[in-house]
C-alpha cells in the first residue's frame, strides 16, 4: 500500500484512530515476544493470517487514551498476550481461545482484547475475526474488523457515541444525570469524562481505608461528612483531560485524599485562610494544587493560597472538566 493510500474498508475516523494509536503505512513489528511464550506455554501456533495482521498492528492500543473526539466505539489493544506472559497466563489464553474455536468450528489465534480487556479478539486462518466468549463474528478480514472496532461495534460503553462526519460525539438529545431537583447535575461533557473515568450513577466506594490512612499520617485529619460523601461517590477517579477549556486550561486531576496525607500543615493553613474545615480529596496538576472539600460542601483548591472553586461538588467537577475558573 502506498503511503498516501487509505484502505477502502476504513472511514476517515478509523484512519485517524489508528494513526493516533501509532500505525502508519508499511508498519512492521517483530512477533517473537508474543509467538514464543504462547507456543511454549500453551501450544498455540500462529497461522499466516494472524502473522500478517499482527506484523502490521501488534502493540497498538486505544484502551488507555484520554477520551476525546477520536474515542472509538470499543477501545482495543492488539496484542495476542502480554510481553511477560507466564505459563499460567498462557494457559488462560489457551482456554479462552479453544472455547471460541469450538464455537466457530475452526482453530483461532488470539490477536487482541476489547471491552476493558474482558473480551478476546481471535482470528481464523482465513482472516475472519471473532470476539468474546460466544465467538461473535466481527468481520471477514482484518481491515474490516478494525473499522468495526473504530466505528460500528457498540458495547456496554458508559455513553452512546454517534458518528458525526469523521468523529464521534454525544447524541444531540443526550442529557446528563439529573440531581434531586430534577435538573442536570453538570454538562454532558462532564458526564462523558466522569463516566469514562469510572464514575456511574449510584457509585459507592468505602472511604474507611482513606480515613484510617490519613489519621495514621496525622491525627489532625478528621474526615467530615461532606468529604466522606464526596469520596464515596468520586474517590479513586482520575481525569487526564488536557488542553484549552472555556476560560482556562483543562488540568488533569486525581481524587484521592492520601495524596495529601503528609501535608496536614498545608491543609490546616488553607482551612484558616478559608475560615472553614477543609479536608483533602485529591490534587490537580500532579500535586501543584490540593483539592479540598469544606464541611459545608464547598470546594476549594490551593497550596500557598486558598481559592473557592465552587459552592457545590457538582459545580466544582464541571469547572475542572471543562476548564472554568
């Protein structure tokens, strides 16, 4: 294929997704690190169709991307196994692939994973690609399979993206989750980002381990109910969005109080300046600013100085995601 050519099976979106993932025309990668452990530990033999596919696409992944306009319908990783796969790991791969092979009636070889690693992609010797425990036919050949992953194959993804031109967007009628008053809690964009970070309506995690770790680091840390409520819904999430926002840059943030467990004096000073009891719930910009929640539910950020970010948690998250100050 000439460098300026795009496979006829691919839409502009799929081409952009694969180029952004690191593919380029003429790409060729060695396969020994995959082929040898699978052969030695599981007896799986790579056939020519899988060799051709993996030689061009092995190692490409969209599974860890920051969600954006190139987000494919089904994030994927195109590796038959991990580079450090041991005998036990190879045996698990073999078990899955043999079950899929039994369902389709022909030997398959693993070529990747989708659905957050839960579903296996496997290829037959004729180039057909199958997915998941039930060995659903994804496509009859490799390039068509990549098009299906990029645009066509819908999964249990957190939000329903639709193809608009050459990129994916939220449907025009999408409305963010409603709050107790019946109005959306935040913008659709904030809901998209939070859901792709792992949030969902009704999410509940225990804050006990954080509370204990913070008290052990400094007994001045006393978790109030507003902080506990915040952490039970949002604790542990990380958002990696970057770039221009509404009126400020979008900055990555992490929602984990233990990031500040050795800095009680800083949090205490910020509390004095804010005239409120602040509890750390995370940080921005790799620790340059701490994110804190007051006992009345207001959200502040700061390090040397304190700044009121928003009067409510929902408004604060919307500002952080969208780049609003």
